């Protein structure tokens, strides 16, 4: 504290800007976060329309979601390193313009391949924009009330963006057409880039050393090969050439990534973080939550649209109770329950998520919203809200202060990658069960919903495992520090 206060030269950069610039800066940075969060969910409601228009096979439809989350999560750590090296405002603007261009292309896509490619580029733009935005927010607003308010707004748009994306996606798809779920991003991202140049500090990078490009490429390539191999098992089987080549490539690339991280002087993922029990436990539970929430949104969106016949707007509104429950629980976790032990809150939250997702296993051709869907989404929302605040705190504060930025990026990347890989596994398992039931003579609607039910069951089981992991790894150590 004393050393920071006495460091005269950096101090002017840590003071609050003029009030109007502070407000504009917060609007730009929080707006960019809202844009990224919305884009992770806005497409879910349009999936049925996209499938019908572009002729997506049902088992491949998840690539519309997975392409974005893989690129985003796989390159998030690299995006943070590039911001530190080349300047945060510069990378923020680059990411926003990349996001805008990819969104324009996505709306124009007339083939499944072009749409998936556009979603991948959107993920790259988000990976450049997100870490730079949070770093700039911490730079613009000094420690104290100003920063607390700014972070509160940041958390609020992150939670609210989930519901807003689903509702906005429904309105745009029903009133206009599915390309508008992409085109709506274009003016917003361009405006954010333009305003950033005017109201945000440069945030010039001061980091030295080589950027671990090889690590970024091997990690992202390995994850993409892994997801592709898992998806191919549905059509071609585990013994097919395509599947074996993809999974073999994934094994080689991810092994190479691990070796590079062990030998690189400034790796994307410092191994000391993975040896920290608290950080590793929080990251694993965050990854499990990524699996659960992406599975919930994906399977339930299709169920509501195809089985219950909901319009896109009604699908979006069907998720609103979940977001309200999440916001209420998050407020409790950050207020009245803030003094509770992190491992207890996260464990209870994980159990609620498991219960909520488990209730959704009851979906079927004759299931209704009030009796089947509503209880599940409310319980899942309460669990996520209760666990998210202490889980985020454990993931970041459990690391050394010098690793705070990397720890934050690792936690966020884990959720994105958990969603991408988990969705690939669950859609493969779901499709396999549907195929077997159909071959045994089961009616098509019952076979399809039984496959989705299996996906929910696997996600619920993982959430139960998350409760155990949280209870063990986030429990305070007997020693003052624990980096083993």
C-alpha cells in the first residue's frame, strides 16, 4: 500500500478521469461486455430458423454455438497477452472491428460452412476485446468506490446479458429474420470502437518477452480437433478414419501445448497456477458450470421450439425466470451471504444446479413448461447465481497478485471451453441414444427427447461432481497459503 501510494509517476494514470469521460468509458467497456455475453446466447433462439434455412443436420447444429466458444475460449489467454504487449485500447478497437466484420459476414452467410467460419472470427474478435476491456476498466477506475461501482455494473450486464440475448434473439428472429441476430452487432461494435479512441486511455503495453503464439495455435487447434472428432462419432462411429485422425491430431496438438507451456519462459498458462489448489478447483468447477449452462440453453431452446412449438420470442421469455433467479441469488451471495465460506456457497450452488438440470430430464413429447421446465430453470439459476460470485473470487484472489490477470482469463477460458467441449460430448451422447431408440422402434419425438434427457442427466452428474470438488478444493487450508 505504501509503495503504491509513493509511486508518483504512475499515480496520474490511476486517478479517475473527468466525470463525463468516466461515464462514457464505463458505458463503452460495459457495453462491450454486454455485446459479448449477448452473442453467446442470442443465437440459441435462432437455431431452428438457421437449421431450416441453411439445411444444418441436427447433430451439426451445435457448431453454430461451438465455433464461437472454441475460438473465444481458446484464444482468450492470448488476447490478454497481446493487450499487455501492444496496448489495451489498440487491441480493444481491433477486437471490436473484427467482431463487427464477422457479424456482418454471419448475417450474409448462405451456407452452413460460411456461418460457422463467421462465428469463429466473431470468437477471435471477442477474445481480443474482452481481456482488454476488463484491464482498461481497472485502469480507468481507481481502487475504492468508483471501481466498486464500475465492477458492479460489469457484473450486472454480464448476468442480465444472458436473458437479454435470448429475448432479443427471439424478437429479431420472429419480427425480422435470423440474420439480424448478427447484423444487430455491427453498429454497436463500430460505435464502441469509435468511442474507445475518444474516451479510453491508450493503456500502452509494457510487457516484454516473446508472445507464445505456438502455445495459442496448438491449444486452439487441439481443442478444435477434439470437438470435431467427438462430433464425428455420431455419424461415422469411433472406429472411422475421420474420427481417429481428428482425435489423434487433438492428442498430438494438446500434448505439444503442454510441453510448450512447461518450457516457455512466459507461457500462456503458468504452471504455478495449476499447482494452486484453490485456483485449480475454482477453474474446474467453472468449467463444469460451462458444460451445464450451455447444455441447458442448447437442448432446452430446441425442445421449446420444436416440441412445444414456441415462437422465437416465447423461447426467449421462457428463460427469463432463470435469469431473475440468477440475479437474486448473485445479489444474496455478494451481500447477506458474503461472509459465508466460499466452499460452502459454491457446493450448495452446484447442488442446486444439479437438481435443476436433473429435473429437466423429465422432458418428453407430453411435457409442459410450468410443470417440467420452470422448476428446473429456476433452481439452476439460483445455483449459478449463488456460486458465481465466490467462485470468481476464489479463482482470482487465490492466485498471487502478479498472476491476477492471467488467473481471471484462465477462469473465463475454462467456462467457454467447458461449454464447447461439453456440448460436443453431450450432443454426441444424445444423438447416439436417439439413434438406438429409433432403431428399436421408438417413436421419433420420444426418441429425440430421450436423447436430450440423457444430455441433461450427464450435465447434472457433472454438477454433483462440482459440488464435491468445491467442498474439497475451496476449503480454507490449515496453512496460511497453499500453492501445492
